[in-house]
C-alpha cells in the first residue's frame, strides 16, 4: 500500500514563469520561507532542500525533467529521523497551460501506508504553494508562518 498527497492550483502566470519559480533558488527563498533547493534540474542530478542556516532538510535525485511541463524528484526527509526511516518518496510537478493561467499539480507519494511523511507534507504543501501563487500573482509572498 502507498500514501499520497495531491494539490492542484491555478496560477495567473505562464508555465515558463512557474517552472522558473519552482527551480530558481532566488525565487524559492521568497515564497518557501527562506528555504531553497539546489540542483541542475536534469534527470540523474542530485537534489537537496536547504534550510536558511545551511542544514539539509531533504535530499534526493531528479528522476525526470521536462521544462516547463514536468519534474519528478526522488525525495527523502533528512532532518526528522522518523520520516527519514520511512525511506524514499516521489514528488511530481505537472504544469499545464489553462487559458490565461498555469495549472500546477503536485503529487507527493511514498510506498508506505499511512506514512508520517505524507501527513507532514500535507501540512506544508498548502502553505508553500499558496505562497508561490500569491508571489507570482502579486509580487509578494505570504508572511512566514508562526
């Protein structure tokens, strides 16, 4: 059995601008509450999510990269031992043009039933993706959560 979290949002932007925001550390720091990701964003390249203080939050590998349409990341939490123990998850970003908006679908899944990781990301993804949407549409991200 597996667990997954799915989030879909529509953002008044282009697929290319959305891709750039998802893959640029400077953009990410603005809407991901000062965290950023490091990768060359090519299939087979390493990937990591870095806290503001330089600690690695999550790490993995880019499994697929088709700019500006699809990105697949092999993902493992690196800072909470109970989540690290669950092993590797998979995060898929799908971007589609939909009229004057870009449709973003994020599917985060793991081959563990009732995974603690999915419980954790189901609280994080809405905040991050709402901040991304707000940032792309208004130029300012949401305030950092308390």
